[in-house]
C-alpha cells in the first residue's frame, strides 16, 4: 500500500519570497499596461537628445534639399540646388561624428536648458507679481535701503532744512 504524504507547509521565508515575486510580477504587469496606455494616448516616447538632434538635422536637410528657388530662375536653379545639397551634406558630416561620440552631452545640455528655463520663468513670475501688486509692495522689497525705493535716483535723500 502506498501512503501519500501531505506536502510540507512552506516556511515563512519561502512564503515571503513567493509573495514578493507575485508582487513584483503584478507591479511589472501594471507598469507595462500603463506604458501601453500612455503610448496609445500620447504616441511613442521621445528619444534621447542626441536622437532628437539627429532627426532635426535630417528634417532640415530634407527641407533645404527639396527647396525650389523661384528667385534664381530656370538657369541657375539646378546649380543652386546642387550647392545647397553639398552644404547640407557637409553640415551633416560635421554634426554626425559629434553626436556619435558624445550622445550623453546632448542629454546634459537639454537638462541644463530646462533648468535655465525654469530659473528664468521663476524670475519673470516674481517680477510680474511685483508689478501687478502695486508700488506699495515695491518699497517693502528693500527695507534696509536708505532711500526705501523713493524717487528714481540712486542717491540718498538729503534734508536741506
């Protein structure tokens, strides 16, 4: 007679590992579903700054190469187009190696540009807030100034009495 032994109960550590795996799998599924939803809603995600620059250079090159110049007439048109194509090819040949060697530089430059834009926006918003709240608030901006913002001169007010 064969007796079947019941399977041993998993230990607490094994149970936690199984729960962690199940949790990780569920999170990965949710993340994939969210990415698919965003792709469907907003289109494909942007590439790196280097890829975006490369696409920009390609699109400008295509536009310039296909440009017809009515000012040059029928005689100079083909020659002018050839010159434009040659200049575009030289520009692409100069830009492409820089992009290939240093793709992360363009990501850093894009991030720096974003930070500069945020700083500029903050400064402009603060100045606009001062302008729109009235002149009374401008005097309170520099309480330690001797002239307290009065008048247009940079000097100190002198009492002549």
